[in-house]
C-alpha cells in the first residue's frame, strides 16, 4: 500500500507529524564503485521510530534512543552485489517513550513533530569500532575495580600502551593495539567466580505512553532487529516478554499481533524458536497486573497464553516472566503450579521505596503452601547495556551470595522496545571470562533455573504476597477502567454459567466458545500492567473503555441466548401469568434477596425472592418477610432503619452513627465516631503522578462537610427502605449517595455516584468500627490474606495503602464488620478504621 503512493522530495532537517502519524520515505541508494571491499551502512537518525523495509519485508528497526541508527547494506562490497537499490523507511511520529509534553510521563503533545536529522550512505570502519570497544571496557575496569585490585592497574596500563602504539592515521598499527587488549581479556577467571547468565531482552509495554496500535509496530521494529542480530550472532538468545521489551520474554498477545500483521517476520521468528535462540517465556496472554485481576482472570491469562505457545511453538512455558508489574498476589504460586510453571522471574521489588527486599533467589510460597523458585536479577533491571559497572553490580548486589553462584543479566533497550545491539554483544564477548570480572555467558532461562535448582538446598522461603512499596495509587487511578474490569469479569462468569447449564439441558444449544474466547482476550488485554492500573495515556483509556463496552454488548446477547434456551418453556406466554418473573442466580449458593421488577403499569416494584444455587425460579407470588423494613425520621433530622436483623441510624450528613446487630445488641460504630465518613486528601506524589500516592498524603486529611442536600427518605420501608443525600467534595465535585436496607438482609448498601472534577486530590470513605484486632483480612484471588492494622515496623507502615478485591474484614472472636464493594480495589485498615479508596 505504501509503495504505490506518490512520493515527494524530502530534505534532512525537515520535520514531519503530527504525533501518532506515519510517514513513508522512498530511499534510493547508489553505492560508489570505489567502495569495493568496504562495509557500507545506511545511516538514518530522527527523533521518531523508524523501520527499514527491503523487498516488501521489514529488515531493521531504527531508533536513536535505542542506539540503532544504521542498517548494514553489505559487510564487504562485492562487484557482483547490486550497487543501486531502493529501501523504504516507515517513520512513526513518536519517540521510543511516546510524545510526552515536557516530561516522559506527561500527556502526549498532539502537535509534536519529528525531525529527520541524518540520512547518509557511509563506510563503516570496523577496525576503529573494535578498538573503541576494547578501550571502553579497559577504562571501565581501571575506574571501577578499585585501587586495591591489581587488575584495575593492569587495565589502565594496557589502555595507556594501546594509545602509545596506535597511530590513528596509520591503520596498520591497529592490530598491535588490539593484541594488547586481547592479552588482558584472555586471562581467565578462577573456578569459583560467579557466573552471570546473559539473555537478550526487550520489554515492550502493550500500551503505556502510546496506544495499542503503535505497540504492534514496536514489536515488529524490535523483533526484526533481534532476528537480524541472530543471523550474524548465532550465540544470541532472546527472551521475549510482553509485547516485546526484552529478547527473552514472550507475551502471547504480541506474538499474535506480529503473526497477523507481519507474517514474513513471524515465520523467521518461528525458525529461531526452533533453533532455541528466540525463547518463549511468560506463559500468559499479556504481562498482566499482578494484583487486580480476579482469580478466574489470572487462570485465563495462563490458559490463553500457554495454549497459544503450545499451538504455535509446540511447548508451554516453564517460567513465568513478569518483570514490570506493581506487586504480586500471594495466590500466584498456586496458579503457576496449576498451569505447569515452577519458576518465576521479576525485578520490580527493587523499586521498593521503604524496605529493601532481602533476597534475589528464593522460594516463594503462596497461600496454599505451593512454592515456586523465584529469581530477581541482582542488577535490578531488565534493560542492561552490558557495561562493566553493571556486571560488577550484579555480583556485589546479590543478596544470596554463598547460597547460589549464578544469576540473570537481561540486556537490551526496553519498555518502549528496542532490544539488544551489536555493541552489547561485542562487549560481552570481551568480558565472557576475563580475570577480575564475573564470568558471563549467553544463556537461556531454562539453563539459569536448572542450575539454580541444583544449588537450591540452602535457599530461603518468602511466604505471602510480594508487595511493591510504590505505585499504590494504581489500585484507584482511572475509576472507569476498574469498574469496567470488575463488571466484565462478572458478565463473562454469568455467560459461561448460563451457557453451560443450557448445554447440559439442551443438546441443540451451541456453546459460544469462539465468541467467549474473543471476549476473554479483549478483557485479558485490558489487564495489561499499565492499562488496568490506569497508568497510561488517554488514548489507551479510550481504547480500553471501548473494549469494555464491546464485552458488555456481546456478553448481554450471549446471556440472553443462553437464558432463552435454558428457560424456553418458562418464557412461553402461555406458561406464565403476566405477574410472574423469571429470576436467575449464577452464584453457587441459595439466595434470598429483594429484587426490582417491572410492574403491570411499567413502574418498578420490589419482590422478595429465593432462588437456588446456580439455578432459577419463576416468581409469581413473592413471599412476605417475617419483619418488614421500618424507616423513621427523628426530630433532629436523623433517620433510623431496621429490618429485624440489623438496625442503623444516619444523621443529616449521611453519617452512619449506629449499626447494631439485633440478636446480640452489639454496636458496630464506636461512640462519638462517624462511619460512612468521606474524606479528601492532597495527592501530590514525588514523581509518578498516576501511579503513586505517598504516605504523607495521610497528613492532609480533610473530612467532607459541605452539605448540598440533607438526608431525606427515598423509600419508606416494607421490602426496602432507603435514604438519599448529596455533598460537595472539594471545590467543584459532587457526591450523591443512596443508602438502602432490604428485608432480611444482613448488610447495608451504599449506592454512590461522584461527579469528579478535582486535580491532585484523593477521595476515600471511612468506617471506624468497634472491633479490635491486630490484623485485617482482605479478599484476593480464590482466597484471602491478612495484613497488620498497626504500623510497628517499616514493613507494616509501608502498607499504608493496599489492594483488595470484593471485601475487607476486621474481626475479633465472635464478631466482625466487613466492607464490600463492586468496583474498587484500593483500601486500608489502620487500627479500627476500615477505609475504601474511591
């Protein structure tokens, strides 16, 4: 499509754009005959991301930020080679890290333009390049090994001799200078030296500071460069994770994109997979957030990912690779083991703001006792550049020295793609077994973990979650994304329950497997670790919300089809009176609840119904509760509600001043305290605005006290009683809440709507309770865990803001209070106050 376009002349220095646009360049080259026998490069430099196409196939990514600015036309120009050729350069008008206005993580500048700063045909002097790599490593050794190490002086004096021997105007002196360096690099290590397992890596965020669509091209740019390197460096291994950040990690979604958009490149990748160089790791559909997806979602991440790898590459992943996610649920070890994975790699806990995590290699134990061998690369990065300093840090920083003698080293540009460079590989060859430096070998995840397993007898065990002491704001940022995720998880659950029941009852019904897979893959894509957390640009948010809408729309259709099949006879007009209502229960326990249903005149009416577990009931005459809800307004404007199970009292501001369990008379709200208290906090983190909320925000607490509409009775009782009020929040936001008590119901419901217009503010709702416990319990995937309610240690107070799924609970013997939600994740329990972040 691009080739048939009409091209106009372009000049170096010209700018192109705006942001997210694509420009194609037709580059016609003529190599001088006098360059016979020389290495010839096409050099292209711009502040956009480029890709060279040759013979209708992508051949090289070009990114100045990723130190890839040249395409090798020939390594030694032969007379038989074509001296004139045409290339095409596809230029994306955005940088490696998007197009932030003023800073990397600022919103994109829509009017930014990229400049073509260089387009040249050049002769590359490889002898000079090799000399420079030699000198760079020797000088780093001299500077970094320290005065107490004789190798630093040997490196220094060797570099000095090289300068003396080398005459830059006489290439014949270069070999003698290189021989001096080779003598140093050939002096071998001792047997006990630490071994570093180096793997190419190119972490590509599926969406972050750029939209999903741009990631497809990032994968192609990065992976075609890796394949090109492999063709000339058969020792290179690449672990491909996510959408393509590091050449050792794989994310199934990114492979699927490349398979669909770049079939020629994909075929070359498959060849290198077969050779064992391009290594699928990861095991999930995307590198999902490690905290917020439900248990079922996490299972589907592994199911879809492992199935893709099995179908495409004939094997499942034995390592779970999740280097850049904001914490790791205590349920993950059990899920990994259940999906055929016993090894785990990440490095994100090196970002901890308060406590330094005590291990780099250890066993991680989940809530059921399942264990996985876990490794954090001691260099605390998945984007190393193969410098002497990084090699030394990998050994010095290793917190498990003596227990194990091997560690990972992931090299290549990442996050926005890029991957390894030829210079990184050339530097590694010099450092592979040089006295004074750690032993370095190109390796694979399997080789690393296999040797760690043999050395694992003295490793320590970490029990419970791997909590990241940073980015706590991602549990709450972008409320609509959080709501969409929870709703769509519920919709897909319900569709599968009802469709399964329909299949069991009606052999003609076709289970919607392909449609469900498409919907699940959309939901799983949105659980990527910069999308579900909300740490992405507005373009990505818009895409994500559109995907949620699609899941809701198609999910509703599939649900209706399943119900029509499952309950066909009951839905016939003759089978039911005009007053009957079909009620379905997709949860695995019998439920008695008040529902709303359309009345004869079209108005909503309430009915108390009982529906069996995973079943349905035709409700004609709703039964009457043993005790109706009573709602009474007091002289001071407060309102009491009671249903025979609990009794509540609310003041005119909507505060819950009393919550009593009637059979015991136990009061839940402490004297003089207000539950359902909204509070506003300043939210000005140190740097990562959408990611972080800092502990000092707690010092800025301001209760919400501006009443717009005082408490009034909305429903007077019977099957349902409710009250309603409105508050002003901050300068220009409003909050409206309806508080509902249903007959026979042991809990109070709060329907809350906020029109949010604040900047750098954080809204929470607090529930002080008359319960004393040193631990609160939080729901996580397929289970729960406890976290302290005190701040005795730095590990305790670093959890000032934590995540939970549908509930958190504070209980003592015989009594407790739980706070439930349908779309929130951020929470905390300090002393006796349960808090939900809105």
